[in-house]
C-alpha cells in the first residue's frame, strides 16, 4: 500500500504539465519549501530570476527529487491554490488525448473557461488560424472579447502551452511603444506576482502589432455585476464584498511595490475562473522613484475615475498612492450600489469630484458608507492607506 508521500508524489508527477501551466502563487510555495529546507538558496534564486510563472515552476519542479519533497510541494500547493488541486483531482489530467488533437500544429488545450468555452471550441476547429510567436488566434469579430465601444482589440486565443489567453493587440506607433513597454515592465515585475493581479503569459510582435497575452478571465467587473443581479440578495452581498476586498488586495500589492495604478475603473477589474477579482491594465501605471511619494506627469486616467488633485486645468497631474485610494473608493461605492457613482454619472461628475460633493444614498450598510467616505475625502492627506482600508470594520468577520 502506498504511503501518503508516495500518493502526493504520484499526483505531482501525473499533473506536472498542468501544474507548470496553471499555478499562480509560485513564489509563496517556493518560500514555504525553502523554509523547510526542501529547496536550497541557489534554486530559490533561479526561481525568482525566471521571467514567467511557467519558467519559475519548471525550475521549482526540477528541484523536487524525492517523494518527500514532492509531498511537501503538494501540501503547499493545496494551501495556496486549493481550487486547482480539487480541479485536477476531479478532472484528472487536462491534457488532450491524441485522438482529440485536430492538427499537430495546434496546441493542446487545457480547458478552464466556462463562459468562453464555446468560442474556444470554435477557435480550436479553425483551419486558417493565425500564429504569431507562440500565440494562436483568429482575427475575427466573433473571437473579440473586448467591450463594445472600448476601442481596444482583445481576442480570445491559446498559447503554445495550451493556456487559454486574452490577447491584446496594440498598434505599433511611438505613443503605444511607451505604453506597451511600461505595461510589460509591471506585468513581469516579480514584486507584483499575486493572485489578485492579472496573470501575464507572454508577449510577441509582428510588423504591425504588439501582442500582449494574459491569462483569460471570465468577466470584467461590469459584465460580472450583470450576472450577480440574478443571485439571491445574501449571496450577492457576500460576492460584492469579496470583490471589493480582492480588488483592494490587488491595490495593496501595487502600493507595497511602489506602483501607482492611475486607471482604476470597473473595466480594469477582471474576474477569473475561480470568481476571484484581479486588477488589470498597467499601461499608464507608474513606479515611484526611490524615496519619492509623488509622480508628476501629464494628466492620465479615465474621465469620471480621477482623483481630485489630478484634475488640474493646465493638464499636469500629480499622482500619489492616495490618488488611487480616492478612485478605489469611487469603485467600492460603484460595486456596492449596483453601478452608481458617488460623484454622479452625468456631466457634473468631474466638477463634483473637484468640489468634493458626493452622495452615498444608494448604500445602506453604515460600515460601508463610512469606509467609502473615508477613501473619497477631497483632501489627499485625510485618506487612509490601503493597509488601513483593509483593516476597516467593513471587512471584519463575525469572530473579530
């Protein structure tokens, strides 16, 4: 009869490919393994230096040379990504059998998305798909998943490793060159690796476009709220509170790394296959210089989702972490009020933000309105840090 260590090792060996492709919290697992001396500092350094999650996981798995080591890995994986462990145990290996592969040039497909499953099935059967770098997709409107009227071109696709991806097409020109370079820098920053930040997969280009691929999510916040309206009120309230907290946890990751998002809004919060909220779109994010608290640039962001101190008539903006906090407060109210804006949804919104005139009548929870009022204060010095926001009584459980 096999021991528990052997069973755990068998699981790791059997699902090696899926683990490499699907595990997000690689560094927390590596931290746990080095703490119990399963891996050494040299291996840990190689893992940190790897450019993508998949490369990190490959380095990590290569160091697991015994059943005991693999069992320790399994336990940490179960702690850090329990949904994935359950999925793999329930589904078995997600690799396609040879009879399912339609063409040896098409990647195997690790099925994950429920919402986009039909589109992916159709894409997989296309005979004239495009391949750019290690990305497979089809430039057709039916495979476009960006919101109508957004101006963005985002297509559903597959990576060569079989991962479902959202591929953002960015036209090559001097302005976009800077934005794509900036977004790549943040997506590849090891300090921003988190289950609350959209997961970067790969980047490639051709003569006309840049192609930035991230892990495919099910919804953006606007579409997800449409789904939540169909739920019972108690379930809906719990789900909305969870979205608020996870969005703020993503912002906490950014702020601790010295990064200001500068474009927090409903469309930039994505919901993954585990219904977890992730912050996305770092094209205009900026990293604070060492010892600095403010970034000075031209005005940036989206109308109606800008902090009071950035609305300067001369077009110059000064951005602090507290600027993100005020806009995150607006977003919190939007989530909890079923799509309302505390400063109004009409042409007066920007004026109201400048004047500090708001209404919180569409949220009845007093702890929630207290939190929002604290965050959207006109005076940046009176707004809380993201750590203090997350410690607010609104997020306390019954025990606390």
